[in-house]
């Protein structure tokens, strides 16, 4: 089974600014001794129901691709979405499905998160 990874747009921007990756035409390439490109698909992480109301659809914390949201009939605009009558706050980003674990990707992500959090 392929593992799904989510990269927020902010993380991708920071990595590009630090010259750790290149990102062009939805292909993310990590700059290492053995560069490996990843095909990314636009996606969104559901952060919360706007106004902190209950989540009747159970979407908070989930990641959906733009295609999945279109299929659901959700209306997305920038960092928000309306599904049914419920407004959600979203985080924009991308998903990558990996057939196997890539230690360099995990290490890069771990190093970046530790640097940001400390």
C-alpha cells in the first residue's frame, strides 16, 4: 500500500527558499546526492470548522485532493471550503503517494520541522 504524504504550501516555499528542493510543474525534487522527483497533487488539510462549530461531516484533520473535493461538490476558495452548509478552514498544499519509504525525504522533513519548532 502506498503511503500518502502531505506537504503544506508554506513548507514547500520554505524548502525552495532554502534551496533544499526544486518545485516546478507539480514535481518536487529533493536536492540530495541522489535527487528523487515526486509527482505532487494539489490537496487541502481540513483544519477546523469556521467559527469552531461542531464538524458534522468528520472532515477536520483529513486531507483531500482538489479532485476529491470537486467530486464531493465542495466549494473551495483560497483557504476555505463550504461542504453542504458547513464552512471549513483549510491549509493548502500537495499530496505525494510513495510506493516505498524514502529515508532522505523523512530526514529532510524531520530536520526542517525540528529547526522550525526549536
